[in-house]
C-alpha cells in the first residue's frame, strides 16, 4: 500500500508541472515570433 500511495501521485504531479511548463514555452515561442 505504501508503494502504491507513493507512486500514484507522482505522475499527477509531473503532469500538473508539465502542462503549465509546455504552455509557458509555447507562449514564449509565440511571443518571440510575434515580436
């Protein structure tokens, strides 16, 4: 149970951290192209 509880939230945390990161990178790229 401890291994499952420790491993389950990790993909969610990585996804929550990864989605805003990709959005920021896309905004940075569009900002550079825009300017």
